[in-house]
C-alpha cells in the first residue's frame, strides 16, 4: 500500500482500518504526503481524537516539522478548535515555541482564527509528570513532599483556566482530601517550589510561575480560614462574594487578587510589572474598582483571553457560558442554581437598583442603528477596514460552525488561505474584499 493510500485511510477516520494499517510493516507512522503532512497532522486537523491516540501509541512524532509551511501537529490541532486533541498533543511532548513560515506559534495561529479555548489550553499547559515528581521521596527524604492521593485534586486545580478565587475555593471545598490543614499546607509548599522552578529554569516561564504563585495564595487563604473557623470554607466564600453597598462591587475579592499579584516574589519579572501597570494605570485612582479589575487583568495575562471575550461569566464562580439570569433584574447571570443561591445574600441588596437601571436604559437610550448591507450582503463599513481585519471578519463568519476545520476540509487549503492574509497584512495594494465564498 502506498503512502498516499495509507494517509487517505487515516483521514477517513476509520479507527479499525487505521489500526490494521499501522500493524503492517509496509506503513510508516510518520510517512509524509505531498505537502509534508503526517497522518497525525491530518487526524489532528480533522478532530479525530481516537485516531490521534492510536497514532501516538504507535510512536507518531508529535514534533515532526517537515510541512512545507512549517506547520506542526499542535498547530493543526489548535486550528481545528479541538481542545481535547490540543491537550493530547501537549501531553505527548509537543513543543509550543516552533513558528511556521510566517513566524506564528501554535497559540498565535489559534488566536488568529478565533480558537480561544485552544489558546488557553496551550498557554496554561503543565505536565502532570512534573507534579508527580513530588509524590516520590527524593534523596534522603523518608516521605514524599506531596502524598500521591493529593496529586490528582491538585493537578485539577492547576489545569483550570478559571482563575476566579471563588471557583478555586469551591474546587477545594468539593474535595474532602483537600479540606484539611495538613493537606493544604503540603499542596501550597509544592506550588511554591514549582513557581521557583518556572522562574529559574533555562526557558523562564513567567506565566506558569505567576499561576503557581496565585494558586498557592488561594490555598494559603483556605488554610488560614480553616484554622480560624470550622465552617468548611463557607465564610471565605461569602467574604469573596460580598459586594460593596451601592453597587455590589466585590471589594474583598479585588483586594485579595491584587495582594496576590503584589506578593509575587520575583520582582524582576516582566509579567509582574505589566500586571501592576494594568491594575493601577493612574496614580490618582484612589477607590478600588475605578481601575481595571484585577481578575480581568490576571485572566488576560495568564490565559491570553479577555475575561468577557467569548461569553458571559457567572457572577459567583466566573465560569464562562453562564446563561441563567436573575429572574428579577435580568442583569446578572449564573451557571446554575447553586451559584445563584450562594450569591443571593449580597445580590439582593442591589437587585432592585439594577432592575431600575435596566428599565431606564430601555426607555431612554436610543437603539444602535444597524448599518445597511451592500449588494453583496456585507456591511459598508467593511470597506474602510484594513486587509487583516477583512480576513478576520471572514474567519469570524466561518466560526458559526465553531470549527475552522469544518469550513476547510483539507488542511492545505486552510494554510493557503491564512498565508496571504498573514503575509500581506497592512499592504495598501492588498485586496480588501476577502470573502468566505472566494477563499476556497
């Protein structure tokens, strides 16, 4: 069987046929097609998780870089928008630093086509083996620094992309193994060591260092409340959620996150300086809440996303995609009844005022005028956009399917589409009427 036939069978996604092919000595798992793509690249782009697992099990090279434009399997996984496969590539040892022929990394390519979940996965990935190192005695140690039973719950918190302290405290509260003074102390000490490693390693990772430090601060706060009270962290949750009289702004939560940032022990870190500038851009800011919220700044710095980029956030835990509105004011959303019930003690103080504000806006403010479409069905305002913005708008329309790969069945077509937009951005002579219908 030829290389082309083998790749064609893998691209169809038939797991049984792919397994049978890989057992044949005539088929090389890292064979290349005419564009320099391996079967793993094709499976990653097609979103075929089971086939990807099979290929990796048979020794597929996750860092093969023979593609004609320098694309890797991780880049194709991120372009597909499949966070599971993106994480799978990272677990298999995929490097995040390689760039393609236009100088973009996998995370940058994912951001370019609007696959923000994949961007977050890449920016926040941490190998579990690095944590499991501390579950075994090292040197003269008689006991490991981290009991093996705590590795799973702690890794789950490390890998979360929701940095809201309420969510993290809820994750601790929901796991009986973590609601323990000794367990929390062991966990935060390991996190402090991981933070130090991230800073002192050859390729310093300030993002992961800051995240490890932040989670350590949250666990230390949980530890302090457990020592003072025997209420299983209920008091801490209410303290973080309690809103300021008048507008409901969570002052305690804001102050806690700011303190976490300012306590970062490596003062020379560029990320620390950027965060401090973002949360306090003006020395005249005297009242917490007037400057950009610390949670938004931290989320953008550590995940590469604006806090409200894709969806509404739960007013309690900060989970994305919250769609259950307060039945009275309709101005606050939650991810479920549990979060709504937990938040009611403070929301009820401002609920009526929010409803009145909403009614005033509906009655007094004029609606935004829709811009008329031209003969081709596209807004006139698009004519003044740069070529890059035009390309991004085209990709945005394709995002109705929530999968870039569904619009471009062949990876080579998607690469060919993205390349001109990347290379010609900003050129006056670059055509601005780039449309989804003529990109194929």
